[in-house]
C-alpha cells in the first residue's frame, strides 16, 4: 500500500513539472523512464491511451521520441501532444485491454499489456454531505484489489481537485471524506461536482533500465451533490 501511495505521489508531482521537452536521441536509451495509462471516462464513453517518456525517472525531463523510435497501441501509432509533451490515442467506447509497444532509437522493443480496472460508481443515496463531519462513502462495485485504489475529487466545473480523497487499502469497500478537506472545497450555490476513479498502478513487464509505471483508470459518471 505504501508503494502505491508513493508512486501516486510521484505521478502527481510530475504533473506539476513544466512541459519542457528534449529529443530522446539526446539521452542514453536505457535512461528513458516510461509511464503508460489506459484511461476510460464513462462521462464521454471514450478510452484514451497515454504514454510519457522522461529522462531517468518519473519527474525527469519530458522526452519527444526521435526517429525511428515510436510508440504504438494495438499496432496503431500514438500521436505526440506538443502542448503537454506526451503521446496519446483516443477510442470510442470502452477498450478493456491492449498491448503498448515502445521501440527506442536502437530498435530495442519494450512490450506491455494495459488493462482497465473493474467499474466503480456512486450510490444513488449520495446526495448531501455536511462539511462539519467526516463522511463514509460506500461505492458500488468490487472491493479495492492489490496495487489498486479508489479516489474521489470534488470541485466546480472549472476547478476539480482530482483524487482529493483516496482509499488504497486492499479489500476496502468504502472511503472516508475527511472533514478538514471537505471544509476547504469551494461550492457553487452549495453544490459540488464529484469525480470518482478506480485505478491500478503496476511495474511494467518490459522497460528500459530507468523503469516505469503502468496505470489503468476507470472513471465513473460524475455526480453533483449538495455540500453544506
């Protein structure tokens, strides 16, 4: 559980680091750290495959792959997003699993399987929460599995704090929304939007010596509740 929490913290820190990027040919290929994610959002009914390449570790300089290096999901190339400096490909509907293949400039191939975690959902009676006390939310869906967690974010349509509350305990079926965190959330006319993800974090099956992370995320339908 501590390993899962530490990996999540590193990924969160990495998201705040600037998008300065370097060509992958400028670094030793074994120093390329890989992060892959298979992300399904039920709100849009869309699956997105994402791949980040960094120098040395999960918070290192972002890399843009130099030819002939590339990254493919189910043999389809991912496209580089120059604004956020990562690779992605979108699909309609839910893609439960697939194979991502990264080939470095030396034509060394690294293959990994990406898989979505099982669904999770808000209960129908989750409609009102008081800021004055902690709240225990029991989700609809399977208990937390190994190397897995359930996270809940809250906020307005323009500013949602992702995974503000987390439950990484294997076997857990509920999550505590702590009062001190609830009190820090701004509302719009007394209401907030709630986002809930079930996600997995695992070591890659194949990666350069720098290592990597393989993530799967299932996002359920958002829910608007009263926070008073």
